């Protein structure tokens, strides 16, 4: 089954109601912090100190502070959802989520103070696909919207949530991330990578080239 069929959007991208469109706001870490290179294939950031942590640049540190002040709202969530065609390979979907997090380590990071600076730090648990039955009496759109508006526990939770909603013959895949990790352009790259990774898992496409490893020191913080 072609992945383009699997991920054919039956609706528009779902974003948190407080976010507006997914391509507003400052550039996020998938490009600015070099977890993704500006051009494909992406580059995985490899910090100099080897502990997997990287301080947020000033513009993202400001976003983090604004997000903390906005609780319990979730103004920086970005969420995409697709209705799956019959026969979608659940195991391949789950594997593609894991592959995506390995390819883009920022998606498997939490955000918390580390060595005196707010930093991307590898989360305790990697992102994983969670299958959920649609709650009784709730329609799919409402369930997807509620998940899109659910706050991230930034200090412990990875910056990617993957949910497979199921209701009878209907299945919807939802990927939710945070603006600290993804902006409008990098969300498109994540979607493209996920499509390619799913296609490779199902034998419908080649295995994507590994993300090149680069070593870069974080940009100096503004005094």
C-alpha cells in the first residue's frame, strides 16, 4: 500500500486552538538548534559533552518561559492527524514512530534545567505509538482536538506524542509535538520523513539514508 495513500489527509492539519497556524512563531529547534539540517537529509545534533543535552538558544528559552506561564493552556502544541485507509500496517506505524525519534533526537528530548541552563535533555522514555479506542459518546474530531490541546510535561515527556485512534472501521493517526521542536517548515520535513520511514517498513519504498552525524557547539548565549 503506497504511503501516500496511507497518509492522504482527509482533513486539514489539526493545531491547538491557541496556536493558530502551525507555521507561525519563531524557528524551532529542528532547524535552529541543528537537530535537523536546513536541507534533507536531516542532521542529528551530537553535543560536544557527550551527555545528550544542549542549552536552548535565547529565542527558545523565551518560548519555554512563555509556555510555563501559560499553564494550563497549551499554546505551543502542533498536531497533525490523518485518517488511515483499510489495511494500514499497525506494526509498521509503530516502528516508523520509533525510527522518526531516532532520526530526529529532539523529538525524543524533554526540556528542563540542566547544569544551570534550560536545555534539551534525552527523555527517560522514547516516543511510542499509543493505541486508544475512541471514548464512548465522543466523536473523532473532538477526541483529536482534545489530544491536540493537551499540555506536554516538558520536564519529563518527549516532544512527540503518537496516538492511533480507533473506532469501529475508522482509524486516525495523530502526531503531536511542541513548537520548541517543530515549526511549520520542519513539520513538513517530519511528515515527509515519517512517510518514507513507513514506506520502508512496509517494503513500499527504500530505506531512507541515515541522518548524517554532525558535531557543533551550541551558539553562544546572549549575556
